[in-house]
C-alpha cells in the first residue's frame, strides 16, 4: 500500500491555461501583434499595465500584472479587433484537429455553446476567420476568445506514430509545428501538438520519434 501523499505540489513546465483576459493568455492574437504592432492602446488598457503603450507591447503585458483585466479594457480590445479585423482567410483551427477537444479549453460559455450548437466541433477541415464569423451569434468577442485561448493552449490531434516533418504553410499564413508525444495506456497512437504560428516566417523542422 502506498504511503501518504506529499503536501507539496511538484513544479512542472506545463503552461497554465486561462480564459481570455486572464494571465498568461494573450490579450490579442499574434496576428495583431505581428501586423499592427504600432497601434496605440487606449487608456482603459494602459491603466491595467502602464508599461504597455502599443499593441506590440502586449507581448509582455502579463510581466507587469497578474490580475485579470476589467470589462473596460476588454471592450477596448474588442474595439481594436473590430477596427483592424484579421483577413477572412486566416486559419484559426488547422485541418485534422479533434475539434471536440476544444471543449477542454477555458472558452467562454457563449463561444463553446455556439460552436457546439452549430456543429462546428465535428469535421476535420480547417476553420478560418471567415468560416467562424459566418456562424450565427459568433461575433468578434467569440473570435478573440477562441484565437487567444488556442494560441495559449494549442489544439491536438491523433494519428499513428510516424516521423513528422513540419514545413508546409497553411492558408492565411498559419504554420504548424507537430511534436510527437505518446499517449498513455499503450494506445498505439501519438498525440501531436499543433502549434499555431501567425507569421510570414516558414517553420522548417524535421522531428522523428
């Protein structure tokens, strides 16, 4: 019989996953930080962290605060997103991802329910900004929520364990980096981490198991 559990929680390198607006989840998707970095933020956002002045500064926003942002700052971020919308072709969810697994992410209830109700948590095709914004009741707030949470906690998909090369760009400038990670209990499958990267730089790396 095993002994008593230790009261100390082991420290791991697993990144924390939090809802949009809470640390360490990005406040705006990488597309904004890469494409409109010099746009100034409103005072409603800067009051949360005076060190940030522009969208580009949001990269280090959580270095200066550990508290979730308030409703005024969220509304200001939504205004920015509406003013500078990402292209409709930008891929948010890559192809061949188990979309049902997205329910494990800390998405807003409205975001998750809208995807579920409209059967967008099934299928294996990629989902772009245009696809998502065409869903009834899925507005810019849900898009920001999904994009930021997925960036903080990339989706995964299952496939038989094979050597994987990640070098192909997807539509809209999204690239994936696939990391083979074995699933527990001798499933005979591998769990591949799909890392979204919104950049013009091509990821070229060959990974083998």
